[in-house]
């Protein structure tokens, strides 16, 4: 089984976003959504819904960002980062 960095997506209120992506990135998002759907046994999610959890995961695992945030006293964002 393929181990993806993202797990199943939380059923959350839809948020409208507007972002311009290179065509290659969009194709990769579509492919990622298809693989995520297959591995979770569900239908492929809307590729746009992958963007937020991917960015959240990226920031959560960026050690330099975490260190800078702690040093600068930046406020955490989102429920996963409270406390």
C-alpha cells in the first residue's frame, strides 16, 4: 500500500480559495487526489481541497519555520496548533 503524507481529509466547511497554479502542479494535485481516493477506499477528493492540508503539513514539519515562530512569538493557527 502507498503511504502518503496526507491522510483522509476532515469533513469541514468548504472554503473558497483562488490560487493560480502551474499546469504541472495542478496535474500532480489531481493525481495525488486520485491516489488518496484509492488508498482510502473513497472517491477522489476535489484537488483544491488538498491545498490547505498540504500547506499545513508543510509548515508543521518545517523545523526552521517552527523555530522562527517560537523565537518570534508568532501566534499558532488552526486547531491542531493550539496550546
